[in-house]
């Protein structure tokens, strides 16, 4: 009884002091421990270091490109010639070529990646699934020069017939038209279809498909189990579950993976450089021989560039850096805001 009375008195005293000084929330503090603090510091330092390196790369490119940008001005982005020694240079042609090669690659790679991801996550047997995942990951690790050699000596000869057929029957569409080709002459030379944007796009598609597939497969595997079971309980087929649960949940991941693959496709160098025939003019015909890209331009002209030419190449690299940066940031934003990036119970 005395203890209870003493506690009651202490509670009353606490109430009086609280009423006198006002109710204030008590500050909670939990010591996370040395390992947690070390891990937080390492993670924060790593993230900050990545941002610093990115800013340093951008600053270096801008510093080295300033001379060319100052001389060319806005004409640098509207000129289709590349003659730095005479003062006429610009990246219009190579920007168009870069975007067209990346577009062809994405059009081919995305359906292939989505189909492969769906098969691995939804249809493949459990014992085969790990093997397929390992194969896809190994394809992403194959060097670009290997894909370039494959495209140059094997793929290019195999797709000439397809390019000729599309150009023959759909040549009324401007991008599919080929100048100098006679579709009614079976003995016409096939060189007008080689080293084209189409071939380069197929090579790049094989490079970016494993990356896109890995991202989409990971997103599909995180589809809510409860919604899957609910759909099966309502009588849905496997395709019905994919259509009503998996694909809607993975929409953001598919878009984000596609844009990350696009960022890789925009900056591909060796594979494109080995396949294409460099042409420094705006080339909208994707099946016609001759095209160029920003990365292949840098690889081709780096060895014999003078001071102004080197500055112009740095400016082209800066434009490519900013373009890929925007694409990757957009992809990260889409994934973060989509349902695919949220945790489901």
C-alpha cells in the first residue's frame, strides 16, 4: 500500500510539472551501434563519390569542349558536316544515326526481352530456370567486339534477304526506301544493303537484350503472390494471370528496363564501328549502306584529330554523355514511381 501510494504521488507530481511546463514529446534515441554507423558512412560516401565522379566527368568534357562550342556556337547541333580544320563541323548527322541505331535496337530487343523474361519467370521448370538465368547473365558479359565480329561476318550476310524484301514491298515508307536498288532485278548487287543502320541496330539489340531481360525478369518475379493466387482462385488461366497481374505490375519495370537498354544502345561503340560504313550526312534510310554514330565518330577521328578537332570530339562526347544521363535518370524515375518499385504484401 505504501509503494502504491508513493507511485501515485510521483504520478501526480509528474502531472503537475507537465501542466506547468506544457506537454512536450520525449525525444527518443537509439544507439544503432558501431557496425550500423560504419555501414551508413560507407554507403553515403559511395553514393557521394559516384555523384562527384559524374560531375568531374561532365566538367572535364565541358572544359575540353569549350573551344569547339565557342567557335561553332549553336551550329554545332545543326551542321551535318565534320571538317574541324575548315571550321565546319556539327553532330546533326551522327546524332540522327545514333538515334536510329538505338531505335532499331530497342524495337527488336524489347519484345525479345519481354518474351524471354516471361518464359523464365512464368513457364520454365524450376530446374531449367537457373540455367536460363545464368545464360542470360553471361550474354550480358560478352565483350562488344565479339558481337561486332558476329554481326560483321555472320549476321550481315543472313539479313540481306530480309532487308531486300522489306525494302521491296514497303519501300513506299521513307525509312524503308533504298536509293539505287532495283527490286525487279534479281542480279542487282546486294552491297547497297550492307553496313546499314539496320545491321548495326540488330547487333546492338543482341547486346542490350540481356540487360533489359534481367531487369524485366526481376520485376516479374516480384509480382504480388496474393493477387496471383486470387486470380487463380477466380478461375484465371496462366495467361490470364500474366495479363491481369504480372504485366500491369511490371509496366514500370518494363519501361525502365527499356530506357536503361536505350542508354546502353546510345553509347555503344565497338560493335557499331565494326559493322557500319561511316557516312557523315543525315541518313534516314535504315536499310541503305552507310550511317554513323557519335561513339563511332569519336573512335574513327580520335587518332588524327588536331587541337580543334579534339575539342570538337569532346563536345560530341559531352552531347552523348548528357543524352544518356537524361535517359538513365528518366528510367530511374519511372521505376521509382511505378508500382513495380513498391513493396507488396
